[in-house]
DNA sequence: CAGTGGTCTAGACCACATG
DNA sequence: ATGTGGTCTAGACCACTGG
C-alpha cells in the first residue's frame, strides 16, 4: 500500500528497526508535523509485527519527543518541539557547532601522561595514582573556541595498538568516539555527569586559561563514560563557553514512565 | 512465602505498583546493595502478574539507575550509583537543601502582575501581551540564598479561586507544586528546559541583584512546565547559585532504550 | 547443560475522546 | 457506537552466562 515499502529484517530487534523506519519517515516529511500517524493496529499490519512491538517503538519516539500520544485520539508528530541540543544526550560537537550556523574547527591543546587524581582513579576503577593519558582539545565556532574538553584515558585501553608516543600526537584521539570504538573496541553507552556553572578565569586547560573574556560564564560537565556492560571507560571534563551555546533538557518526575 | 506480603491492588497500573513495591524493598534494605533480585519469573509468581508486567517495572528501575540488568545472569541492586541531584528530574528544593545538610529556608522577594514578554506568552499559548503573575522567591541554605526562582503564572489558572490581592501575599503559591495541584488542579508532569551558565552580576530578580559576590557563577534554568495533557501551565526561571549546589545527569545515546 | 534476561506474538479487556 | 491508545496475559523462542 505504501510507496517506498520497507519491512523490518531480522538480526536487530524489530522494535529498534521500526523506530528507525519511523524516524526516517518523520524526518523526510512522509509524516508531516502535527499529522496523525496511522493507528497502532495499522502500523502493526503494515510492518507485519504485533501491536505490542509497534507500541514499544512509539513509546521510544514519545520519550524522545518526536511524537505525542493522545489517549483515545491518536499519535501525532510533534511540532517544533524538537529539542535542539539535548543535554541528556551524548553531544556531537561538530554537529552542535555547524547546526548553529558556525564553521566547525578543532584545535589540539596538549597531551601528556600523568598520575590520576584519587577521584578519577577511583571512578575508573584504577589503582591509586595510576598513570593516565590526558588529552586537551578546543572546538571552535568560526575560529573562536567555544568548547574545551579534557579527556582522561586509561592506557590499558590503547596500549596494545599504539605506543605512548603515538598517543601524544595532535588529533590521535579525534574524533574521540571513533577512536574509542575503532581502536579500543569500547562503545560509550552512557555518561554519569555532574553539571555546574563556573567562570572562565577559574578554569585551566593544560595549565592555560581559556582565551577571551576571563568573566565569561562557563558550563562545566564532569563525567564518567561507561560502555554497554557498565564498565567505566574514561573520565571527561567539558567546558562549554556560555556565550554562543544553549542546551535543552526535558525534566520529568521520577518513575514517570516515558 | 514472603513476610510483609504486599500484593498489587487494581486502580493504578500494576506495573507502577510493582515499581513502588520494589523501590520500597530496595530503600528499606530487603534487597541489599549488589544482591541479585529474584528472577523475573519468581517475581511474576510472587505478585501474581505476568512476566511482561514485571519486566516493565524492572525496566523502569533500570532506567532510573536503581538496578542493573545482566543478560543471562540476573538483575542486581546498583551500588552507590544513586544519582544525588538529578537535573533531569523535577527538583524539590526543600529536599535538595536539607539533603546536603543545610537548614532550609524560604524568602518572599516580590509578586506583581505585568504583561508577559512575547517569548513567554507564546510558550504558554497566551495572547500577546497578556497579563501574568510574576512571583519571585529565594530558597536559603543556613540562611544564605542559594536558589532564586521566578514563576510566571497565567491568571486563568487561579482566578476562579483567588483574588489578585490574595495572590500577591507572600507565600501564596508556596509550595508551588501543592498550590498548582490543589488550588489550580494542574499537575506538572514535565518541563522543557534550557540550561545556561551566568554570573550573579548579570541577573536581576524583581529588579534587584542577588545577594553576595557579584562574580558568583550561576546556573540558569528557563523552563516551561506542562501538565499530563501536554498543555503548558507556567513559565519558570531558576537561578542556582553555583557555590554550594551540584547537579547530576545521566546522558545517553539517543534512542538507546532504557 | 540449566537458568537468566531479551524479544515477540495474538488476543483480551479497559479507558478515553469524538461524533 | 466507534476507534483510538493503555494495560495485561500466557506462552513461545532466542541469546547469553555460568558451572
């Protein structure tokens, strides 16, 4: 009945595949904003799956704000509700910066091996005082640094593939997610982060203060990254300079499902 | 078989009731940290519900970090993983402040009716320039203001119960959630928030700067509150003074279910 | 191998909104 | 009265982990 027929294949969970298909349709405008989706039963028939499976997928979309469900009425494509830079998702800095209309750039600041602070080694499950690799970078919008990151990476992640010298080269770990997934076999699934405000003059990146106004507000995110098995992988500190960046967040009551 | 037998009653969804029961057991230590929970089938039998229903409840607990599931092994009570002040949940300021060991206090700063800014009236679905009630408060820790809030409340919410004069009295809307739920019949289910850092000297609450160091970092949360039907209820601005407060956040990849 | 969680189904019934 | 989403069941099969 539908052009561009695409039915789910086995191999990954049907529910995830249906999420993908529906996201495609929403983003490509097959389902226009504010329109009503086909009913759960219709989608179930179209995809040849049970209504339960369709409901799971729609639940995921609703949780992520793409869709709004109304009991007794239907499921609707959310209007502009698309949250722009969700703080509770993993951020892709390149997308973030280009998405706001700036030219994206990357700058190496420094890399070195040093002993981990007690808090860091504990969070990563390392021996007290174990050495870690510290890599500091800046990301620029139209040439102006707007994000600084400090990554603290345990050497056991990469030392089977790379020498210490390799790792000190500018850009060796950039982009970070691809480096971790490709070279280290670690896929980051989740961060546990602490968020606080600060001022540019109160922070140091690789022993240097950030460029620009020392009174610029800064959003500081300190976080531990975990892989899919719940094992801590690395420690990361992000400094988001407040001038040009805004972040959104959906906040809910606890245990309010989806 | 189990002491303190408590079986779910109908009336609210079984799944939610099972969540509550399990949370009680976890918090009261019936299931100690790191211990394995009974298997899904055992719980299903105990509660006399289907395994599907138990799984839903366990999924909610896993999403909220109380529990860690391991395929082929079991479901385990998470260790200290309890996130302290989750930024993605609705914050109860009194709990937040007392929970960090300070004495909680509340201070009325001002209340007035004024026309809404275009951004606010649009977000709340009001006519351009409609009048709203602005209520400004401070919350103190050991007497020191650590949180300021500005609530922008559309008059239609309360004008059937209260006069405008009533609403201008100090504490008329405090605690806010109880006021909204009791007097206005509005239960807040969700906020869509924007988070940014700032500096104390850059903000004004009821025409006054905050007390204390003008260079104090401030976390600013601007948010629209929605009720369960997705209707915007009020606009709120929170100023979290960065000195004593920390906030945590779990960040995930998009569409990674639970 | 046995036991666990992960996925999926088909069908039932309910609660809600709308005409 | 109809059709929608919300809840729940019983049972099947799969995938993973551990002894």
